[in-house]
C-alpha cells in the first residue's frame, strides 16, 4: 500500500455529519483502490493539479492495488472517500462495495472500464455514491465527483440518523403506552381492595365488632403497602437512565464480587453453591446498576428453585459481550420467557414481590445498549443471558 502526501483541498468541502472543528481541519483522506499503477498516478496528478492551490486544508492520498492493501487501509485509516475499481483482483469491486456499505465506512465512487456501464449502474443501487468511467476521467470530473459524493454522503448520514431517531421515538411511545396501561391497571387492584374494605369497615364500626375492625384494618394496611411497593418500583423503573452514575471501565469480576457481597445472607440461608468464571473482561458500565442486575438474578434463582434441594448458581461469560446467570432450579416455560420482563408480570401470582424486578433489570441492560433473554426449559434450570459493552483488548 502506498501513501502520498499531497497539496490542499477546499476548506468548504464538508464530508461528515456532525463533524467537529478539529476533524474539519485534518487532511481529507482519499483511498484509491485500483491495481493499475498508471491509473493511480493519473489520479495523483489530477489531485495535485486541482487541489494544491485551493484553501488551507490538507489531503492525503492512500493507494491500494491488492486485496491485502485494501484490507489494511480500511482497518487502519479513517478514510473519507473511496474510489474503487470494479475489476479488482482476488475480490471484486462489487464485493468490496457490499462490505464497505454494510459497515458504513465512507462514500464509494466506482471506477469502471469499457463495457461495464451496466455493472456501474447496479453499483449505485448497491450503495455507491457515483461512478466514473476510467477512460473519461478528467481533472474537473474527479474534483467535482469528490465534492458531490461527500455532500451526498452527508445528506445520507443525516437522513439515516433522522430515521433512526424516528424509529426510537415510535418505540419509546409504544413503550410509554404499555407502561401507562400496566401501571394504571396494577395500581387499581389494591385501590379497589382498599375501597371495598373501607365499606366493610363502616359496617364493622356500626356493629361494634372490634375483632372484625382489626382484621379489616389489617387488610387495608396490606393493600396500601402493596400499592406503595408498586409505586416505589414504578418510580425506580422511571429513573433508570436519568441522573445515573457515569459509566466507567471496570472489571466485571469486581461487579460480581459486589453482587455476591450484597446477597451473601440469602445465598447462605438457601445453601446454594455459587460458581464464578475466571475469564471476565472489563466492561464500560454504571457499576452500581449492573451489580443491581446480578443481585436481582441471583435472588430470582434462589426464589424459583422449586423442589431443587442442591441449588447451583453459575455466573459466567460466553465471549462477544454475552454474560449469564445460570441455575438448576425449576426453569421456565418458553411461553413465559418474554412475559417475565414485562412490568408487574409474575409467573406465580402468589409469590412475593411486585413482579417489577426483571422489568427493572431489562431497562438497566437496555440503557447500556444491551439486550437480555432467557434460555430455559421447565425442570431443567434457567439461564438468563445479557450483553454489555466490553472494553476492547481485554478479556
């Protein structure tokens, strides 16, 4: 791979949505992928003639004539625009185009030869910004294509960002509607209980039955306490992601230690055997929140052990950012594996708690741009898997 330092490029030429002032000042990196040294020399000449006297921003030309050189350039250089010959050896230009577009690396201008016009048009449908017939290349066409492709790339990125924000907004609105319905439905239940027992309490007072008054007051107090727990869990869920602790790079093993310390009494009382992996990486997370996730999953394993007398809990890592908490408890049917993450949903309506625990866990993981899911069969234990951002180069 050859790299050539050349003149300057127009300073008003913008090439990336949201680019800061420092990036605006750095040289524009132009990658030319062509196995013909004579053609690369021609591009080099046109760039020098056309750009060396304009503006105050430098540019850098990176030349790649083989598969290895292209791979190296894409892996090590933050290129701003790519000129790509359709007829590259070892790996075709269309194959390179597909890979570059999928990764969103930079705008691509295809270089075509005689008789490849149809393929060139196809490349536009595949994501190329433009194409130039090599035998029609001129200085003006080269410079004009650079400017037009960068501007088109900027508009494309802005549109993709806008579409992404619209999708996220629609998802949030749907989530808010579901959240509002669930909260109003579940809060209404203890409220109706309280109202019903208040009516009974009036009758008890009139009849002078002190024992029934005490029992009725106990039921009212229990219903009020349940409503308070529901409100507390709802408030906790709503606060996740707002005013959170800033994420930090922390060994996941240390977070596991935090969680085991918080659940030490429950683990001891349950007689559970806990094993912890040794290959944990460093993660970039809100340490307290992820410890909260592990505490919830560990206590759930204890709570839903079923008839298992020798409870075993394993905390591990699969690689690719996937962590898990596995147990040999009662397990959970596939039909329930998504529902358990819904707010206030309980597999066993008679169990303790409000059913908000896994909804809170899911929200914490989502705030970290992760996902969470369950792998389980009834009677064969349960594995809760979740992803977290791993600090590269560790683990």
